[in-house]
């Protein structure tokens, strides 16, 4: 049962991920991406990682994708107004995409022995997750927060600069 | 096992029905409250005191011509109200509607399911709810709808933050994410008050954010009539419009339920253990009390709607980002400090 | 400019105080006001069951009066049409034939008399202008309709029936009759 569910979700995730790339309309792309996120949410649930699953939904599907959709709706992109990209740009895009693929495959090759054996474990529960995060993985956790802070400050800086030039006071 | 299944199905159907009926009568209640606050009588033609008005409205919604604009994206146009309705109904699963009933020695909980991250589930469902509005607004292919959708999304994201942080302060206090446990912690006893006593600021932030999340006045900018015709549902007609309206009222019902669960003790009521009544009677009384609290909050939602004028959009954003968010962070830090101090 | 009534307020754009800026006191006083209205007496009149009383001199649907013997008083002089500020009244005059003396009081009468109720503003100037005490406004309402044609009222709707006389004595007080004697004051305004 779980196995079939896994295959179904994986199939749907890959299909909708492909549709993200291939659909012409950017808003449709975002909607397919949301479906992908829901499939990943299902995967997390299958792994009994409820906390991660719901945080994933709240943060990615509930906030980040809403922002994406927001921006795309404001831009009102469609196939006619899309700027023509030259060949060098496409070439660079393909190369960087392939490089990312290589990195991902290389990173995921060594994960065989990290596979979780016990499916009924409570590793994904909030309490255990919190303990692990704030003891064993404290450094990466804090570094991530600093990264996010830096990104936020950067965003504020960019926002401030543009408002200064448009409305001088 | 089959007993368990039948009972769960009964409970699900019961909660579903109650949610729909409450939402239906919330539309009637809204009109009545609006009328009474404005020295009018309100609907009073369909049946005694107009109590069949929701049925008449529903019938009207079904009979109306269904118009799908030819320039719209048909699939997404239909998907929008469906998502709004489904997500609105989904949140009711986790609300503890009452304590346990003991029938023939077996305990039957009046909560459909109590997963250990209950609040996150409610939160996630609410955050998905905005897609109904966004997709519907975009698919209509209408400027007003689009603007309404955009406003809705920006508003939701802004207020979810403050709401989430105000809940985190509460969670730090209770030490659990499960709604059932949070309610049980507020059960009557000596010096065991409802959470609102410990978290007044958090409650204030939460209720303001709840207004914004439900798109209720004074934060009903996504559908503000004076600027955007009908906002995101400008192009909608018939029962699809009805679904949007219904989703709004269900959201109101659910947020009232969450409010009473988190901050007002859920199905607990004062002196519940000193009355000397049997367990089942107290459970039923508790459910009645829970609904009384919920109805009060629904009334409060309406009361505020018919009192306050609508915020301007920049005021809304100011309030969300520059007032509520810092306040909720201060509340969070304060709670953390107090908890540390108590621990020592 | 100096205020004569001393009731005008000077609008100031002063900085809001802290209490005003947090909105809450204002919000609370607002909801306190609205909750008071919840218990107020309701102003609604449930129309078909309860009818609001009309003023004695309500100006509604016109009537063209007949005299005591049942003859129409109107002589199609056109003063009402002239007095009408909304240009709602039109009429066609005709000569009374022999044998019609019981129908029309004088030799000239209005064969067509139409009031466009969509134009009429129910000001009552026609009534004031009439030298023959023929046209009056009554406390009847002009009913709604779906088409514009229905609002042009002809003689069939305006002239009172012989067997259903309409009482307009409240509008014919001695003061009004006295006023109407000095016609030069009224209808040539």
C-alpha cells in the first residue's frame, strides 16, 4: 500500500516537475510546482516526518509559492511579451543545469547507508527533531539562520535604495 | 475495528454537517446582526423571523445562471472556488469539539483526530486557502479580480507571520502542538486559567490576524466593493460565488473555533469538575459551551465588521509589518524570558 | 473669513498621540456604540402589514375633480401646464357639443389631459395655478411599472369616477381658498 502510494506520488512529482519546465504560461508553471510540493509533502508523511511535512506546506506552498504567484500575476507575463533569449544565454543555461544535476547526483550517491530503517520511528516528531537540531546539528542550523538574515538584510537594502531614488525626501 | 470506523465516519459527517449548517446560518446571522446594529430588523419574510432565509438564498444561488467568461481559463476558474471550499472545510478535522463520551465502557473522543502537530496542520490548511482566491482571481482574466487576488495574497502572507509568531509564544507555554492537549491543559482546576489570561497580547495579535486571514472587515480589501467592484469574485456567479461566500463563513467559524480552543479553554468551562455531574453530561455541556464561545466570536467578527471602516492598503501593510510583527516578537521574547525565570 | 455661526471646526493635521495611534481605544469606543444600537428600538416599518401614516397634505397622484353635478371642472386653460416646472402636463382643448352639458361644466374642456408621472416632481404648483379648482394632488401613490408608457396618465386615470368621489377638502382650507383668489401672486411666478 505504502509502496504503491510512494510510486504514485513520485510519478506525480516528476510529472508535475517536468510540466513546470515545459508549460508555456509562467502561472501554470507555478501551479505545477505547487503540485510538486504537495507530492513531496506526501513523501514526508510516508516517512512519518509530520513536522517537516507541514512546515514544508506552510513555508513553501503557503508562503513562497504565493509570493511567486503574486509577482507573476503582477508582471502579467505571457508568450507574446516574453523577451527573446539569444543562443549564448540558452547555452549557458543548459550547461549550468547539467552542472547542478551532476552536483545533485553526486550528493545523493552516498545516501544509501543513511537510509532510515525503521519506518515507524518518531524521528520526524517535533520533540525529537528539535533535540537533534539544537544539539547534533546546532552549527549548520545557526549558519542557516545567519544566511537567511543576510538575505533579508540584502533584500531590505535593495528595497531601500530603490525607494530613495524614486521619492527623494 | 469496524465499530471504530463507523464512529469516525459518523463524527466526520457530523462535523461536516455542523460546519455547513453553522456557515449557512452565519450568513443569516450576519444579515440580522448588521440590521440590528443599524436599527433595522433584517430578513424576516422566509419563515418566522426569516429563519428559512439561508435556504432561500441557497436555492437562489443554485437557480442562478452560471456564467463562465469566455476569456477566462475555464479549468482554473472552476478550481478556484473548489479549493477555497475544500481548504475551508479541511481545518475542522482537528478541532476538539468535546471531551470523550463513555458508551458501554468504551471511550469515544469528540475530536476526529489528534495528530501531534495539530496547530501546524490548521496553519498549513489556512495558508493553502489563499490559492482558492488567487487562482480564481487570476483565471477570471479581469483587472479587478486580479487586483483582489494580489491583495489577498500579500495580506495573507503579511498576517500569517505575526499570527504564527503569536502562536509560537503560546506553544512555548503549553509545550505541545496538539490541539487536544492544549485544551486539556486548560481544564478547570485551581489556578489553572484559560490561556488568554497568560497570553493577552498574543490573543490580541491572533484575533487581529484572524480578521485579516478571513478577509473580514476591517481587512476585507481583497473584495472591497468601493474600489474593486467585487474583488476576486467579480466574475463569479451562481453557486461558485456561493462557494466563495460560504468558504468565508466557514473560515470564520473555524477561526472562532481555533480562537476558543487555543485561548478560551475549548470545551472547558469554569467549575466543571465541582458540579458533581457524570462524565458524559459534562462532555455534552462542554460541547455546548464550546459552541457558545464560537458563536460569541462569530458575533464578534460581525460586530466589528459593522463598526469599523475599512483600512487603506498601506495602513494594512503598516499594521501587519510594523506593528503586529514587532509586537508578536516582543511577546515571544517576553514569554521565553518568563518561562526561563519560572524554570529556575 | 470670519465664521458667523461659530460652529465651524478648524481642521488640524496634528500628530496623533500614542493612544490614538494604537487605535484600540477608538476601536473599543466604536464597538461600544454599535452594541448600544443592538438594543435600540428598530426604525423599520414592515410595509405591507404596517403602513406609515401619510401627511394630511401629502402630494401624490393627481385627480381631476368633477363638480357637484358630476361634470368635469377642467376647462383646458393650460395654466397648470404653464406653471409646471417639470413640463409634465400636456392637454388638448375641445369645444363642448350640445347634450354634453352634464359631462363638462363649461364650453371648453380638455379632450386629452396627460401627466407624465416620470417627469412630475409633485410640487403642487398645478394645483396652485388652477383657477377652476379642477386639479388637486391626493395622498394616493403612483404605482411602479416596467415600461415608461405606463407612467403617462391620461384622463382615464386622472378624472375621478362619478361614483367614487375623492375628498380633497383638507387641501381646500379657507387660507388656501383666500390665497387662490389673488391669482396674480401665484401661477405667474
